[in-house]
């Protein structure tokens, strides 16, 4: 039996039934049997292509797993959602025997439209309130494999509040310690406080690698980054970091994401990397 519940906002928000049954999935464009063949194990360095999904395995055992992933409740076990409380819904979950599909509910999800319903009899509807569904869910949980599939970790962080613990954001002290290394010089009044979350994430990923780099590796780093980012000022001993863009490109260099294609010799930066050897 397929049914839909809504999770009310807040830590103490309950799950309440919205639909007791469905004739088909609200997200019927998803080919569930293809999920396991088109997924990549999540890490901070990977991003999913259009046809791919990221996956976290053994999900129910994680501290950020939700109550509904650990129970076998049916639709009769939930109280019905009162229509006046629909604006309090944080996310919805479509549940069947094998999968749970999640969609975050945002203010933009609610619509109020005039329309003519098409069918055997045309029907005019004035200011009908609608809850818009996405083409694809934000996350899909496979009960049998205990896998959570998703496209973007940030997009599901409002559904699984502690899931961002999967990756670490460097603290201000860690950013400060990283940028105080002698090969970095901050210019144009750029400071630790100016480093935004995307670059803090990158610093958290590369810090250990940077600490293990030999002096020879650091020298090669100047040549490598200089080849792909001639706009960054450097003197062979230090990088002059004037803004977030300079820092981002240096971090890309530390991750060795710059490369040149073999045939067209086009210089590129890899959006994500997966180790294959």
C-alpha cells in the first residue's frame, strides 16, 4: 500500500497522514530499478551527473536517519493532517513496501491558481490551492538495501538536519591556521572572515593532504597552478590571495582538479573526482 505523510516543522513536529492511498507514485518518472546501477558513493569531492545519484549506504544505522526509516507503520498508524496545518509541513514522504521518497516543501511549493480542469466535463476552478510536486524527489530511501539516494547533499539537509556531519566545514581557527602557512599571503584586505562556506569545505578536504606535501611538491604546486590560473599573483614562494576566486583556484590546484584534454588540449577543471585506482 502506497501512502503519503507530511512532517510538521520543528524538532517535535509529528508525521501526519496526507493521503491514505495512491494508485501510482507521485514521482513516476524515476526508474527505481536503475538506482543501484547509476549511483556513486557520496564523498565531498564528487558530484552527480544528470543520470547519476549519490548514495549513502547502511543509512538506517546513521545518527541522522529518520524515525520513519526504522518503523513498519502503515497509513492507519498516522493521524490525518488538518488542512489548516498544511503550511506547517516541512517535507512530505511517499511510502510503500520498498521505498520512501522525500520532497522538501518550500514556500514556492504552494500555488494558488485559476484554471479549467480538462476531462469528460470541463470544470472551472477559482483560486484553487495547490501543492506543487517536483519531477524527481529530493531523496529516495531503499528499505531493502538500506541505501539513501540523492542528487545534492545541501538540498536534503533540511530533511535530515544532521546529515551535513557527513562532510566537515573547516572552523575559523582551522581556516586561519591553513592560511597562515608561509606559502599564502592575503592581499587586498582579504581576511579569514571573508572565506565563505564553499571554500571552507574545500579547506577541510585538502588540509591533511597539504600538511603531508613535501617542499618539492609545494614548489611544483606553483608551476601547476600558474599554468592554469595565470591571474593569480605568485613569486615562486607564496600565493597572493586577493579574493575568494583566488582561494578557490588554489584549492582546486591542491585537489589536482586542473587537467588538459588529450585530443583537443583544452584546459579544464574537474567538477568532481572519483578515485579509480
